[in-house]
């Protein structure tokens, strides 16, 4: 009987303590802290525009001696370029893989004059990198809000050539395929906007210009090799809004 009394007393005391605890005010914990991601998010579709400068190298080999004193020559031209780009990025953590396609107009012109010191002599070759584009993959890492990447893939370029001897002139324009490699960086300065800078080396496939000269009464060929280094800056709009 005594044990039953003690057990009942202990049960009543426990119940009373629980009721008193239930009446105590609950501490306010506030909203959960916002966890900032380890790096900026560049994932998703994007489009943008760019502007920069190009340095073009044009090597022309005079296979059949159209010019009197020169079998081969290399000319260099600089000029502005500008265009548009678009692509898609897959991001996992702070690493990224993406694809990008771009197109740009160009104005890198160069001129070669054979025997320029001979009075009355007109033998010249003009080259112009008029436009170019690339289709590339990109892979990189993101540190805070800056992405560092390397890139490479296919390239094409539209190059025009004009061959002149006295009053005779021949002009050609052709699209050539090739390859490109480069590197760049991209800074995400707002939730949907980024600023990029990159350098690309572009090399297109060797090709020939062929023509018949009535003045010299013969067929002539020029074998052409073209490459360019392009440095440019651009801005991208990223459609998938994400933290900083």
C-alpha cells in the first residue's frame, strides 16, 4: 500500500511539472540564416554581344610567278571586330562545361607591294579578314563571382584577296573552315548579367585562288594560309536568374 502511494505521488508531481513547463513562453528563433552559395551561378542559356581587335596573318605563295620578283609573301593586318554570341552552360558546384557559337564582322586589312620603289610599277596584293565565327566548348572553374575558362573548337573565316598588276585586277572572296583555341574570364556582376574577356587564336584551312591572265596569257595560282589572334570583351545576359 505504501509503494502504491509513493508511485501515485511521483506521477502527480511529474504531471504538474509538465503542465507548468507548457505554460512557459517559447523562445523566438527567427528566420533561418541565408546560406550564400560557394560561388556565382553561370548555368543556363545566355546571349550577348562583343567588341574587340584582331591581328591577321596572311601568307600568299605565288605558285606560277604572277608577280615578277616574288614567289611568296606574308602580310599582317590589324582591325576592329564586333559581333554576337550565345550558348549554354552546365554547372556543377564551382566547375562548369558549356558550348558557345559566335559571329563577328572584321576589318583586319593588309597590303603587299612588289617592287614599291620602282616608279610606275603596280604589283599589289590586298587581303582582308571580313568576318569570322566559331563553335566552341568551354570548361572552367568559378572563384567567388569570376569564372576562368579554356575553350576550343571549330572556326570559319571569310577572307577576300585582290591581285593587281598594272591595269589587270582579280578579286576573290571565300569562306574557309578551320579551328580555334583560347582562354578567357567572365565576371558575374548582377543576378542575370556577366562581363567577359577572351583571347582566341584562329587558323583556317589552306586554299587556292586560281585565275587566267589575258595580259600574261597564262593560268596563275596563289596558295593561301590565314590565321588571326582576336582579343575582345563582351557582355552576356543569363536567362536563368540565380544568386549573385
